[in-house]
């Protein structure tokens, strides 16, 4: 029986890229856009949760007339917690 020798050689060489202000600006702009999108998404989900938590501290007309993200009182939290079903 004959033996078959197979040799495969793959050579990867990556030349270092030269520094370019345009490439650095594009990289920085892309990163800035991604951070802005992340900040908007975080606010989109965080503000309603904060509103929901703060709304439980207010009651009646204070809820409708006061500022949207205003804090009511800890007493109202206790009253809401102890309120019957």
C-alpha cells in the first residue's frame, strides 16, 4: 500500500496599518454614536420605572397637579402598602 503525504500551508500576514486622523475620527464618531444610542435606550426604559416608583408616593390631586417626577411622602408609601386589595 502506498502512503500519501499531504502538506497544507496557510500563511497569514497582517501588515500594520498606518495611523490616520481620518480613521481615528471615524472610530471616535462611531463610538460616540453608539454611546448616545445606549444613553437614549437607557433613559427610554429607566424613566418610566422611576416614574412608577415615585408615583406610589403621591395621592389624588397631588398626583395630577404636581411635577411628573416629583416625590410625595413616605407616609403615602406606607398607606399604599397597607391598603386593602
